[in-house]
């Protein structure tokens, strides 16, 4: 049996959960599914310029997990932007929102 995922703590930062290129219908493009924890890791490290260790502390996860989230999240976002695909942000069950 696999080990259950740790709970992750995110800031409630989003109002929109779906982004697409202007001028395209949703049915005509692919959708990249970006997890909320990937977005939070990118926000903490890229926007707030925190080190991965501090970002991990804020999210309640380890530094290597933050590194994996950054890698997968950046790959999805850059791939979607370069290909003209939509980005859908979804939140798994093991997410807890807390105000900062």
C-alpha cells in the first residue's frame, strides 16, 4: 500500500481557475491540468523569491517535494504557453487553505 500524501497548506489566492488563449474556444485546444500545490510552490519561489526550504516550511512539505512541484508546474505552464493550450488549476483533497 502506498504512503498517503502529506497535507499541503496554500494561501487562498485565486479567483479564476481556468485560463485560455484569447480567440480560441475551449473545445479546440488541449488543457494542461496544473495542481494548486504546484501553483503555490511557483508563487512562493518565483514571485515571493523564497528559497525552496522556506517555501516547504510554509506549505508543510519537504524541500525535495517543493523542487518536484516546481519542476512539474513550470513544465506544464511553459508547455501550455508555448503551445497555445489552456491551463486549468485544480485542488486535490489533501489541501488546506490558511490565511497569511
